[in-house]
C-alpha cells in the first residue's frame, strides 16, 4: 500500500469510528411515543408493512363464534373463537356463516 493509500485508509477508518451518535430519522422517538400511548390504552405496539399499529385486546377474545358478525374482530376457523386483538396481523382462515374456508391476510 502506498503512503497516499494508507493515509486515505486511516482517514476513512477515523471517520467510521467517530464517537458521534449515529443519525436518526425520528422514528425511534415516534415509536417510543406510540408504544407509550398504546400501552396507556391497554394495547401493544405491533409492526406491519404499513408501519406501527396499536393492537388492542378484544373484549370477546376467545368467545365461541359462528362468524365474524359474532365478534368485534374476526371469527377464527381453527378454534371457532373470536380473535384476541385488532389488528390481528398475519394470514388466518376465518369461520363465516358456520363454514370454514374464508382466508384473510393482514399486514
């Protein structure tokens, strides 16, 4: 390595090892504020493709159902009970009008 290349390498290394904090976008602060607000309301901050959302427990979670009209959330086909939170991220088979087979994906 030539003297000039070594000097450039040292300068780049010094720039990378700066004691300055990394730049932020403000998302960390916003997420903390959202999480605190969500927790104050009894929810949990969750992240989907559209960004953060407050997943709120449903009062009828786990209640037997024959369709989503019986629930504040969705009627889940695998357990035939109301979903635990809203939004309920992921892909789920729903139970509608007494029949399984309707699928929904929430991201």
